[in-house]
């Protein structure tokens, strides 16, 4: 199992799985949208599907919602196989990308929609009470009788959230819910969503292409590429121990140098870079000696020195970012790469200016040896 | 170019304007204006033949517009769920149904209905209990409504389909996600959203049925609709009374058409 042995509050093993994908494959005609997805969603966790558009993350979400049936494999909710169970029978609710609020209904009618479908009928007074409670939760108290088009984008999103959480779903599915919001509002909503999730204890499954969004909100992230899950893990884990270059590149920024793995060891392995230089680093899973690999070093792990051991570089560009300064440096044979210097270092040692020569070094353990893909 | 356009419009609208003008003629000749009067309107409305024909026309227009709206909407919703060549075939058939000349529909419906009636009437007579007069299927209001419903349905399908296509699919998905059954989704989400289009389709159908002469002429049997009455009385010369009827029909038609247009525009805006 790929998702075992994680630390911190993202530990799914001691919690009951509420949703599961077992060997799920989905084809649309000739197109393979999702291929052999295996995933277990723990009760109460905040899980994100992260990947570029067309990677199959939305398909995975739609299979959980019941809008698509898997071609192969099983979708489980609360331990039961629900492959062909229609969406209206599933105890799962979704917040749609453009919210999909009913334009011919008021805010209260939208939010109470799910409760009104339940048979035997719930008394009207009770629905009204729960609607106003849900509005309280999303901080829209008193907006009951507003029309949808009178609400701003952020408010509409809260209505969409309230419409979903009022039903106390087993899974709350969020399909790029912030895509339509501007940057500032998005930040606010991210914090609010997290608070809401802790407060309600509902399991959240988010689909996003925004790595920042996924990193800041999720307990676990499931990275997808071309219909496959490439790695599942906590944000720190994905950042510190990416399985491939693709993931290291997708989660945060990193510098990559291509080479060949010459000596494999449990401690530090050796790579001969394309320019003949020998570098040591921690080897990732599933690599064999002699394989074409790349070395990944995060910009903040690199240290820029006036002199001493390390790569001889010329400072090419300097961007002051407040607490950090980002240097673009050029090495004769390795080309351009980024170094992030903390403000503190600059205050004590002085800043570099464009044209300076310097040396770049890093701890051997900070260099990750990864598959090139 | 502008002059040319003006000429075209004059050519189109002068005859209509003249009819409206002469309907207020005080004299009894259609070609000479002799002062203003509304007496021909009164005369038309108190003519029992006119009122009879009007009643028939209204019944036929209302019933066929209603049937066309209901069946057309059902067809449009069903077609929305179909993809591929089957849908393309249906699409083509619907556009063809709108474009086929009325005279073809008229003759085809007449022949079709007569053939079916000829087959059915002996059957009905055979199974009917002895001693009672068996009902006989014949041309009349029923066949008029059937023929009109058929060609108007295609119109409703096109209007409603356009509206359905403009509707966000996420809305029906959201409804189903919120536990509504397919029927519940149709009743609570789809129907309210396409209702303006259905109403517009109804109004257009009503107008087209009310104004139709060609198809009605073939299948009306012994019934007389207003256009048929006008046509037959023209053979006895154009009187200001005919002009008055024409003007009234035109007024009502224009009103319905504009209402339909407004409905389609307003409804379209709301759904975005």
C-alpha cells in the first residue's frame, strides 16, 4: 500500500476508511481518463487530488459523487461497493466549480434543496431552522431571501458550501471551488474551509490544480498524472521526499541536474552528472545502478558563499522577496539555477550583486536522486 | 443601398398598412376611403359566421399549441440525453419538418388520416355493441388539431432545445447530487428553467395555428376556421369587414409574437 506509514495528523491507518477506490479504471471510449486508482480516504481527513488539467482528478471525484461509473474496479463508500449507485442515492455532496446554484430559487431554497428531497418529508419549520443554522456556519445569516444573482462570487461560494454541508454528507467533494475567486478572497476561503472542516468533522475531498492550495489545506495530497496516482502523502512528505522529478517540480520549486547513477548505497549514493562532475545524494525508491537519473536540490537548501568549496557561479539576477532573496546564478556547464538566501544571511554577510562570482554548496543529504520522469 | 432597403420594406408593409387603414373605412367599398369609422369591426364581431369560425380557430389553436408544447418539450428533453448519429438523424428530421411546405403537410395528413379512418371505422363498427350508433371517425376539429400539433411540435422542439442546450449541465447534476430523483430534478430544476421557452413555444404555436390556412384547408372537413372563412368570403369581393378581421388577427398575432420574443430574451438572461 502506498499510503501507509505516514506520521502526524495525516495518519489514515488508525481511522476508518470512509471512501475507497480499488483498482478503479475509467475509459471514455478510447480515452483512458483514470487508470488503476487505489486510494483509501480516512474519516475526517482533508484529502486533495492535485494535478494539471486532464490528469483524471475530476474523473476520480465524479466517480465518488456517482456521476460516472468505473469501467473497472470498485468504488466504496462506508465499506459498501457503490459502483453503479446513482448520485441521488449517495450520502455524498459536492461543491461545483461554478457553484451550480439554482438561479430560480432564493438562497434559503437553494440550501434547503437537499433536505426537501428526503422522504418521509421533513417538516418545513425544521428545514427552515437547519437552513438558518447552515447560513450561520458560513457567516451569511440573514441572507435567506436573497436571489442568487444578488450575491457576490464569494457569497455564492458560501451558499454552495452551505447547500452541501447542511446534509451532513459522509464525503464533501469540492471541485476546484476557488477557481472563480480572486486571489485575496481565495486565501480567506482557504482558511475558512479548513476551519469549517475541523469544526464539522466532515471528510473533505478537494480537486485542484493549484499546488499552494493543496499544500496549505490538505492532510494528505494525492498527486495525479495522466490518469494515474503518482504519489500520496502529507504535504511535507511530498515536498521532502518526492518520488520523481515530476513531483519535485510540481510541489514547490527545485533545481534539477541530469546524470547517471553510478554507485547505489543505503546512505549516500553517487551520481556522475552530464558534465562529468561527481555528486552525492539520497537515492529515491526503485532506482537501479547505471540508470539515467536527476539530482534535485531545493533552492533554499543551497548556500551561496563568497568563497570556499562548491560550484563556481556568477550571479545573474537578484530578486528581493523580503524574508528571502532569490538569486539566479549561472554555472559554466550546469547552466542557470535558483538559490534562495535567507534575509538573516544577507544581513550578516552582505548581499550579492549581479555580476559577483560566488560558490554554491549544499549538504549531501539535501540532494535527492530521482527518476527523470 | 438604403433606398433599396426602404423600397423592400415599403413593398412588404404597404399592403398591410392599407388593409389596416381600409378597415376603418366608413364606406362599403374596399377601394375608396370615405371617412373614419369602426363600424366594420362591430359588424365583423356580430356576424355569427365570423364568430363561429373564430371559435373553431381559437379551440384548434389552443389545443394544438398545448399538445405541441407538451409533446415538443418531452421530445426535446429526451433528445437532450441522446448523442451520436441517432441524435443527428432526429435533428435533421425536425428541421425538415419545419421546412416542409404547408401544402405537403396538408396533403400528406389528409391522405394519411383518410386511410387510417377507412381502416378503423369498420373495426369500430364491428366491436360496437348492437343497437347503438357506432361513432364514425371523420375530418373535423380533431384532425385539425392533430395536423397542427404535428408541424408545431417541431417548432417547440427547436425552441426548447436551444434553451436546454444553454442550461448548465452542472445544475441537473447538482440536483441529483442533492438527492433529487430524475423526475424530481425535472420538476424542480429543468422545468422552471426552460418554462419561458415552453411558454414562448406555446405562443408561437398558437399564432401559427391560428393563422394557418393551407393545412387547415385540407384537413378541416366541414369545419370552418377564420382563415378559411376569410378566404371563402374574398371570392365574393373584399369588403371592409374582411379588412377589419385581418387587422384584428394581425394585431393579436403581433402581440403574441412579441410576447414570445420577450419571454425568450428575458429567460435567456436569467439563466446565465
